C-alpha cells in the first residue's frame, strides 16, 4: 500500500473534480485571454496590420518571434482605420 497517494488517484483511477477553484481559475483565464487578444489586435491596427496576423503565432517558434516584431513596429499616422469605433455615429 502506498502511503503518498495523490488526492486525485482513487482506487486505481485518476479522478479530477471540477471544484470552485478550478471554475474561478478558468473564468480568470478566459478574461485575461480576451484582454490580451484585444490589446494585440489594437496594436496591430496601430501599425496598419490586420488582426489575421495574430494567427502567425500558431507557428511554434518563428511565428511568435514574427508577431513580437510586428507588435514592436511604429505607429502609422495614415492608417486604414482613421476613426475610433467609439467616435463613429
């Protein structure tokens, strides 16, 4: 008999219970992901690039480096989106 069993290892099976901490962590994770997505999308718009460039991060190493370089590019004055969406009537 093992004396140091994991709390999720019961009767020879792994059981993961969805407790309150896991649900709260999942909600926070989704909120942080949405905020990160919108910040990167706004930064790409500032440098006159489309949001589709976010998909370049799917490529394991080079895609993330390429996206990082795109996010560091300077702001373009005459961009494709001249008005903020909150200012459009």
